[in-house]
């Protein structure tokens, strides 16, 4: 007789054990009705995983531990497995708990501290090696079960101790990223016991990042995934289920849920979301995401025109607002711009001292001010529109277009936005994001009807080398990548042969000096822009190199390495 | 014959091994001239300690390791001890090196990973336990020396292995805070060997914090400090020296050096520093610090008057600028304010929808915009003026007065600013900070000639309960403190008996409901203000509870603990 095991894929709300435990109780009650033997909940599901220095509060930890008794109290006639801290003499562990018949009979601490990316285990938690199995008796047959917490799954020493188990119950709270999608399947493929892996769903945050949990709890038999729960970042209780995973929309789902949960958990009062609608791509995508997440009533668009805004982009903005059914208010900021220029005169600065770039930034910051004012009047929240390429290069005016309460696109390259736009149009089954904002890529050309522009002066176009810079910045923000390796592959020709090679040629960077000049411009911009990123809103993390808590930076300059210098000289001598 | 040991208290520049190693070479040459046996440099002195994810770059680590050979190459006839990483199969240690006669003969890895506060060792480094001694022969006599790296000094197991040593060479890179001033003396008091403790000097940063190293390298004999180097955050080479430590100015020195080093290392081009001079206390102190750090030529003050600014504060600003010899430009922002209000009308908002608070924030952000514009025209950098109480409570307008490249006062309470102001006036030997901005505290009263005000509307005064809130916020940002303990001490009467009790009575918070209402207001403001802190400039850390990398926070709400609820009910029933 095999065990009937239920998966409690909880949407864990940080800081709210009362809410989480109530939902656990409801699921336990359901499981009892379903004749379930054991129900499994995620790692750190009582109070959330990412709590920053709240972990230092002994009162808070005491509060979390209190709930263990509450949960155990519901385990009459059913086994319950869940994650919470365990504490002994002020030493704190990340642990898996097992209770049965109102008694906690097994506690499994985590051995592998998670310390990279957004994780900060070492600051709060202690590592502990220990045995890993308990017994569940059903119809006089004994089943051996092991609990594995979080990344212990990837620790060979931990897993060796579990070979004799009949079942492995893996509990985790794993922020989703595009990079890690198949990591667990590959790992479990090597395991013999039946594996029930339960992940959290929903959103938590680290201050500088909003991290999303896709759920996607699953069951493996002989290493094969035989059952998968919802992977759209939502809660689910299931004994075993199969969910249709159209991976196509995963990123889109992630962003929509991120907005929903941020709005619900952090804001909590159903505010209006304020967005500057320029008619450009980034704000169009953001407005569409907001509408998908919260409905058109909750979104307020504003067109903040300057004399440089083309009728086309104004039309784009209006058309998109109409298509989404959101209200848009139109106006212009030129009077404030004029008053600001005159005020500069009062302070003794003349027009010669104010070249175009000064006026571009003045206008961007005026937009920041009026959006903030709209937001205050509407008792609303401002949404940031920037993408990762802008964030990386600092192509945004601090206190201007860099403002907002959250940044849903700040970990996506522009190229990822092109694909996302097409998905949004597919979902809506109409042209929400104007097709004319998307490039057409032919064999030899990159065609734009309307190339990306900040429209802060005449005939201004963004200086980014799209497709190539998208690739380059993804590389350079990956902690495993050294710029020297990119240079090496340029030198030996393999870079030009690779997929990105066509774009390097497209932008004439196959000319060595142009390549080096461009590379050093990107490196310099990325370095200087750190001071802006320090003051930018929290970014929704979708890769393992998201700026914020995932990719940590300091301000300052760096010596050039010897190898860099050597490679640069060799390239220039090509 | 005892050994002649020199201390190389290096001002370590993050990211610049070429600079650091050149200075080490110069000191080694000097030490040779002085007939020194061994010269000791700080922990991680080759490339800096706080490098964030640059530690992940294998190329960068290779570059740092290259310099070990360079340093060893200078050790002919002299022993050299220094700190750098050590790497084996991609496992990285924080290590102490010893080279003699051009050969590295001893490497001491650090055992204790530093993981709290601004430290993040566990993300990049591995812990290693090992032996801790080497031998130096002089005049046929053998001396046993141990190297201790960083916080290993506080690890009993590490120190036990060193009891047989004649000398302990302690190398550290320890960010200074007010809290830790005497920690090392207390620890070393228990040690028998002669201890040479060498610390770094200068500034490094963690992104969100600017951390300062006071130096204060020292020599202990039988646990007694017998020699101390400069503790004013500056570099020093000394065989043994005694520096006059007038602790009185330590905090002032820290802030002045922080500005100097941030300006030199991070900005690097001698920019003008832009500061809004309102005539209030915080901006007065900041202007004085800037002038002390960089000279009056480098400071540009701007008075950004609204109709609510009193003649008195304008006079303060002018008088202070005159006293400091800095240029001040006067003007007003009312035209921009008017244009902004009218633009709101264009967008369909009427005056009834814009209560006073909306206008206060509009004006604050206009100041943000014009200061940013001044800064761009002058090719300058904006200085933030906010203090820790404002940062904690969010008493600043985001994108308005919260802006800037660095925040020198963001970890100081207002009460600390009062003392600092008096020190500044003493240093200048004249009234730089207007005395009328400082309160007079008598037995029963708190007297202000000019109480703190943002002057954004008529008769507006800051809502903070000075002295009490300063104390409360210092407590609440300390990770070891639970709010429940404060409530407990209110309940049992000990809080009212304590030093802060007089202020609790002064503000009539000895009335239980008033106490709870005020406490919950503070807690709520501190929680809501996190979204602002996420977007604020880097703060100079002067305590162990500095916002930024030292005191980590997430956004969101929290369940109230059972004990909190209980205590609150008991207090309200008092």
C-alpha cells in the first residue's frame, strides 16, 4: 500500500504567520477529507524566508516557533510536514518539521547554507548535519521518509543518507529565475526514491528586489516527473495533479503576479497605479502588465508631452490607453520647463551654461515631480518603466524617469521585451503594444518603424546597440563571466562565429578599435551608473544577475587587470 | 633581543592594488632604512575588503594574487606580513601572508567568517582552521610569531593555539563605529604575548553605506596598550608611536574624512559640491563638514526660498555661508511652484484636490530638480543633509530633500548633531552653526529659539519628540533590541526611572495611551519609510545600526507578536 501524499503549495506571505498558518489549517482539513496520509508544505512557510534583519528579533522568532504547536495541533490522524526555523540556545536553523497525532516527532535542520544570489543564510542561520529519516506506518507496513530542506537537495553528502528511503519529501522556497528552470529535474533524475517536492508560491522581497515563487511543486517516480502543480506563481492544494505548463507565458505570468502580489501585500489598499505613458515600448508594456494584473480601473496613464514628442508617440499612447480601457490624461510640461529655465536665470545661470543635456534632464525630473504629484493627489503609487539595459547603462535621469515604487522590467533586456510584447498582444488577441515599436529582423537588416527614443530633443535615438548590448550586458552582470573571456573569444574569432556575431558585424564592431571603444564605453557606463542604481526602486528578479540583492556592487573605479590590458593590446593590433 | 616591528597602517583603496602595493613598497623601503625586522600591514590591504560581487570574478582574484609575488619580492632582509585572499581550487580564503627573503613562507587563513553588520564573508569566502605560528630568527634567537586575521581575535579556539607565541600579529580591516571603540582593548587585555594590531585607514563602501576605517593600530604588552597610531582615519607608518587621541573629535574626524575620501576615491575629479542651505541645523552642519573636508572653494550653497521661509533662516544661511567663506546663491522657487500648480490644472486637478501637503512635496521636489540642475551645470555633486531620525521616520520627500550622492548625517540622531555642532564651532573658534538652532536643556524645559522646521508651510515644526525619539530610534534600529522589552520596562516603571524617563515625562508620554499611540506612530512611520530608504543615497556608517548594508530591511507589514499584544493591553490598562 503506497502512501497518499498531498502537496500544499502555499502562497507564503512574509511577516504574516497568522495568515499562512490559517491557510495551512484549511488545507490540512481538506487533506483529512481526502484521506491523505501526509501533507507537505514548503520550506519556511510559516513566516516567509526573506525577512532581512527581522530574523535577529528574538521576539519574532519566538512568535514563529509558537505556530509550530498550532500546526502540530491539527495533525490528528494525518502527518504534516512543513518548514520553519528551529532554535536552540539562540542558534537558529532552517528546518523541516514532521508532526503526527498532535506531536512533533521529527525535525530536520538544513545543512547547506544558501549564500549566493538573493540568499543571506549565513547572516542569520547555522548549518547542521544530521540524520534524515522518519517512519510512517500504514496498514502495518512501515514507510521510511526523509525530509530535505532547500538546497540540501544538491548536497551529495545529505542525499547519500537518503538512499534507503521510500519517499523523499523536499521542501523549498525557491525564487524563480529564467536561468534555473530545469535544475531540479536534472538533479532528481539521479534519485531512486519517490520524491515529493513542494515549493512556495507568490512574492517576497529583499528590499532591493522583488522575488517570485512559481510553485511548480512536483512528484517524481524513479527520477521522472509524473505530476506537476501550477507554475503560475499561485497557490494550489493537490493530492496529485497535472497542470498544463505553457512555458510560453511563464515570464509574463511572473510579472503579472509580481504586480498583483506587490500591490496586495505591500500596498494593501487598492491604490491607483500611476504611469507615464510616452507611447514608447517600455511604458506600453508596463501599462499592459498593470492592466492584466489589476484591471483597467486601477491604472492611470499620463502623457507628459514636451515639444519634442512626436504626434506618433502621442497617438501610440492614446491608442494603447484606449485598447486597454485605461484612463489617460493629456497635458504638457513646457510651462514648468520654462519657469525652471527662468529660475536658473534668477540664480545667475545663463542659457549658454545650459546645453541640451541639461534641458533633457530638467524635463525628465519635471516628469518625476508631476507624476509624484499626480500620485499623491490620487493616493496612488508610481510604476517605474525602465528595462535592464537602461538600468545597466544608467540611461535614465535620476529623480526623473528612474522613479517609482517598483520596477517590473528592470531585469529584462530590450530584446526580451520584444518577445514579451508579442506575447501580450497574443494574450489580448489584439494590438495592445504597437507593432511599429518592434523591430523587424531580417537576414541583413534591423528595421524599425519607430526606433527607441527618449524624445527629449529632436531626432534623438537611444545610443544602445540593440541585440548586441542586450547580450553583452547579460554576460557582464553574470558573476561567473569575466570580460577577459569575451575579449579572448573576440580575439580567437569564436565570438564572431557565435550567434551574437551577426550583431557585432551589424554594428561594425568587427573592426577591432570600434569593438574596444564600444566595450569600454559599456563598461564605463555600467560602472558610473551604480550611483543611480543605489537609488532606484526594487526590481522584479527574473534572472540570476538581477541588480539589487542578487548582483551586489560597490561604487568606485577598478584597476585594469594585466590580462585585460594584454588582450586589449592584442585586439587593437589585429 | 626583542624584535623591531613596524606598523604599516595603510589607507587601503578598494579596487586599486597598484596604488596600495606601491604604498606598501614605500613603507617597506622606509622600514629597511629603520632597521626593522618585520613590517605588518592590514587585513585585505592589497585590493580592499568590501568589493561586493567583484569577488566572484576569477580574473580579479588572479590579479590580486599576482601582487603577492610583488610584495614578497621586496622582502629581502625584512619580514613582511600582509592580508590578501588565498585561493585553492576556486575556494577563497581571507588570509595573512608572511614573506621573508623574497619567499612567502607562511599563510594564515581566517577561520571566523564575518557575517553580521556590513560583512558578507559567507557569500565569497570559506572558513579554514589551521596552525598559526612561524619563526623569525634574530641574533641566533628564535621568536615565535602568530598571525591573527580579523575577527579570529575573538575566537577562543584560534587564540588558544597562540598562547606559546612571543608575538601576535593581528591584521584587520575594521570599519569604525561609535559602538565598538573599546572592544579590542578589552579582548587583548586577556592575552599574554606582545600584540601588534594593524588596522586599515580610510574609506570603503558597500553600495548603500560608506564605511570608515580609523586606523588606530596599536601595540599591547601584557594586555596593556603601550602605543597607538593615528586614529583620525589617516595612513601612518610607525615603528612605535604615540598619537594624542582626543576622542572628542572622533566623530567629526570620521565625517570629514568620509567626505574627503568619497570625493577623492569615488568622484576623483575635484567636483563642486552642491548643497541646499536652508539655514536649518542639518544643512548648516553639512556645509561646515564639506568646508572642513574640501575647502570653501569646492562648496556651492543655494538658498531655495519659498514664501514660507522666515527671514531668520535666510539670514542664518547667509551668515553661515559668510562665516565659512563659501559662495551662496539666493533665489526662490515660487515661479516653478506656480507653473507646477497650473500644470496640475491642465491635467484636470483643481485646487481643492491639492491640500497643503501636496504643495509641500511639490516644493521639496522642485528643490530636488533645481539642485540637480545646478549640479549638472557646475559639473558637481549634490550633498544630502538628512539625519537618522528623518531617515528612520521618512520625514523627507522622496526625490526632494532625500536626494544626493552621499549622506554624511544619515546615521546620526538629531541629539548627536547638537553635540557635533558645538564641536564644529569649537574647531572653527567662531559661531559657524548658529547657536539659536541648538536647544537649551534645563532641568524642566527644552528651550528653542528656533525649533527644527521644514518651512514648507506656515508655523510648521517637525513632529519629532527630540531626545526621546532619538533614543527610541537608536534602540529600534539595534538588531539586539525588541520593542517588547521597551514596553516591558515602561510597564514595570524602570523606563521612566532611567535617563530617558525625563523626556518621556516632558512629552507627557507617562500617560499610557499617549505612550502607546506615539510608539505605534513611530513603528508605523519607520516601517512605511523603508520604500524611501531603498531609494536614498549611501549613508556614512557611524553605528552598528546604520540603515543600508548594516541594518537590512524588507518592505511589508508584520503580524504583531502575542507578547506585544499582551503588553499593549497591560499598558493601556495601567
